[in-house]
C-alpha cells in the first residue's frame, strides 16, 4: 500500500472556478436499486471463512510475485471463474521487471483480467466498470500474509462477480428477446475485475519500486488501439470508472472521498450503505458509516491522495473511486495482518455494498435473483 502525495490531476485542474465548473457537469446516471433489490443482494456466508472459505482461505498465504504462492493464488482465481462463472473471459497480462531486492533477475508480474460484456457487443464499443484489487503480498517480512492488504478485497471482488453474474445474463437475455440488443439506444456496458500483481514495494516505496503490474497494464492498454470506428479508442479509454479496493476487512473503517471528479460515485456508494443499514441488511455496527463523506464540499477537497494501483490509470485520464480507509488498519504491513485479525462482519458488509453498487451501475435491479432459501425463510416467518 502506498503513501500520501500531491495529485498531478489536481495540479492540472488549475483554478477553483474550474473545479466548480467540473462539479456541475452532467455525469453518468442510473436508476437506484429498490429496497427489494437491495434485499436480494447476497452475503458471502461461509465463503469468507479463514480456514475453509471457498473464496478467501486459498488467498491467505504469502503471495510474493514469482513464487509458488503467487502461482497458487493465480490458479485459484482462474479456476473459480472457469468453473463457476464461465461467461467471464479470462486474460493474463504478463510483464517482467527488475527490483531493488532481486538485482539483475527479472521478476514476473501477472495481472488477471476477468471481463463480462454484452454478448452481441464489439470490444471497442463497450464501456466497463473496472473493479480492482492487488493480490500480491510483501517480500519482507518473510511469511507476511496480507489479509487486508489485499486478500480480503480480492475475495470481495470474487463475491461481487458471482453476485451479479446471473443478473447480467437475465438482463442481456431480456434485451435480446425484446429486440433491444445492439440498437445503440444506450452506451453498451460491461464489467471487468482486475486482479493486479506487484503493487507492493520490494525495498521502499518509490515511483520505480511499486505498482509493477498496474504500471505495465496501464501502459499496454493505453497503446492498444481498438479498430476504427469503435466508440472507445483503447481499453484504457473504455473504463467508465476504476473502483479500487484496498486495505478492507478490518473493523471500523473510515473511507474518505478523495477526488472531486468522482465524488458523485462515492455518494452513490454511500447512499447504498446508508439504505442497507436502515433496512437491517448489514452485520457490522460501526460507530460511523464506512463512507462518511457524502456531504463533503468542493472547497474541502485537497491535492493529496494515497498512492496505489490507480495512479498509472489516473495519470492517463481514467476516473478513479478509491475505496481505502484513512487511517490505515492497525495491522498494516505487520505480521498481524492475517486472517485472524479480519472482522468478517465488516468484510461481508463491504461485499454487499460493492455488489449492490455494481448492480446499480449495471441497472440490474429487476434481474437480481432471490438468494437461495429466501422464499422458505419468508414462509417460515409467516407461519410463526
């Protein structure tokens, strides 16, 4: 996980007048999920169990790039999508780099890209919600697990993909049945899960010793041009919002709104959290909301932000929503950042909030199925 620095994006904005102008621009809009749809967003149940959980437990091992632990986690991700979510396209983005800790040896860095697009759409005509986390762990101290940093966010994104997969299929099947598919009546929308390698510094955080995977991917996507006349110039240009999860899974998180340009998206996620708490759908009982900055004014934003995997994308003009708590969890970069120090209620709540945000973005409210056993639970309550 990175450190605080002044934002080059802010330096480019220039004046307060321009900031006010930007905040008044029309933004991507969508219909909020109904209360019934929010109730249908599933939790992770036992899949976040640290010993046997299908999603989380295989990630709770050291995952230093280029090691057997890293390869094992890569295959955990790939096998999950291949077996449970076969409609998602799996791509591997490979690069190598030298690090201050490994001398002249080239270290392999492997990003996994999981994509679900409308079946009729050409790649260059789809704008994508990118949901992102890094999966690598620190080189030192030896044996470091990195549960909040960032095994838990990776498991959360796997849960999100599974939670919206059926609804995506139903929506697109309904569009094809009605004849609306491919008519260009609205921007084609897809979803990407980016599981990035090499976020951590090997010795100490610098522009060269950090973000190995994200730097390579952003550079590659920026130069990979879609054929003319595609709607989006490149895969980088096709990202409608880059939502980066990091350091999630500890109790009592406080996630600020970092960027004025995506404050509206932060507010959307905060509204989801507030509505889910009011409906009794979340397990944790924090002293304050996870996302407390909905009322933040334009004049309160500063030039500071936290370095993380979004930086190479933001520097190329991609809109970023950074979901990372400040202050960092107490276990950050210590050997105590393990599964036993996760707060599973908080983690499950994040999984529901992010899944609902993705469902709302993709306008899936009418297509989210009831969780297994929901009808039986309703009948049981009625009979009491």
